[in-house]
């Protein structure tokens, strides 16, 4: 199965280890992972701020890369960007583009998945062979919850991780206050929202808070650091990529696992039925 990895803007610039960890997990599951180098921003921030027609070239660029029929699925370690491709792209292309552009956008929307969706629904796996002996709580990001409707897929994956102590997050479904440009235009409101979120995280005693959106983790992680909190923000892909052989290293970076985007077949560690 050929799977294209879509590295989102925040992921590429701020959380490259999450993108690399996504590739590591997909490779462990036996996927033929490719990374089209011509990929660009999905255009979500333009659409969200009212520049819908102006986002059409970016939607076309996405289709130009990922509509390739040899690509079976496109996987993004971002519920937000996967949601934009699935919801916004067909809508904007139909509104401002040609029939051909709309068809291409629908084709891409139909095969673009969040990481947790792909693992559970397509690979048919919940145990990916991960090992993460830490106390963790999970934040349900707005786009993954309300646009993609990933449901409990991320929790199923986390519960199957060996050694993990997974604890419930109070008010887990409440927004962290990032909202992309919302946090810039409504800074005080955003700061109050993330303060509430971080307070709930700290109440769990978790070492890590995880989620499927780098942008939310950026917001939450920054607030945690400012408060001097114990918990760290970590993308779910990095937890799933951590194994006995290549464990996550909390060393101020993102660990050796992030430097291993692919494993040779003989070096793959178990991950349930395929």
C-alpha cells in the first residue's frame, strides 16, 4: 500500500519529529511511505480568515501532488489540516474553480486521513507495538473531534501502548484557545482558555499531554513552560513511534526515535494483525 505523508506547515517547521515519527509508524505497519517534495500549505488559514478564493491555488497545488492515482492514501499528523482538505477543499474548489478542479479536490479529500483514522480504519490495528512507560493524558483537538469525528480512535491506540499510564483529562473536549488566527486576533480570550486547559492537565499529574494537532500542542506546550509545569506536550505520533528498541528520549529534543523515519523489515517490531 502506497501512502503519501503530508507534512503540515506547523509540523514541518516546529514539530518535524512528529512528522518523522508518523513515517516510522507507517513503515512499521508495512506501508510504502513516500514524501512528495512539491507539497505546500493546505491553505486553511487563508480560508479561515475569509480569503477563500485566494486559497484556490493552494488547493490546486495539493491536488497536483496527491491526486496521483498511484497514491492509495494521504496521511497527515494533523486533524486540523486533514479536516481542511476534507471539508474546505471540495467546497472552495466547487465555489470558485472549474469542474475539473472540484473533481480533483474531491478525489484528494476522499483519500486524506488523520494518522489515527488510517491506523485504526485502514491498517485495522490498535496495537502498533509501541512502548511508552509514562503517565499521559489526551487532549481532543477541535478539528479532529468536530470536523473529522475521529471519536475514540486515538484513545484506542494509546490504551494499547505497553507501559503507558493513560489518565482522563477533565474537560477534554474544551478548546485549548489556539484556533489558528483566533489566538492572534483574540489574544486575551485565547490566553484564558489555554490557562484553563493547562490547569486541567496539571491536575492529572501527567508527565505528557498528547494530541493529534501540532498547533494545539504548540499553544499548550508554551503555556506549560511559562507556568513551569511538569507536563510536556508531545504529539501522539511520537508516543506510537516509541519502542523498547528505540524509545522516546525526553532530552530537550524529540528523541532518537524521531531520527529513524523508517525501519528495515527485519527490524520492525510487532504491531498486531495486519
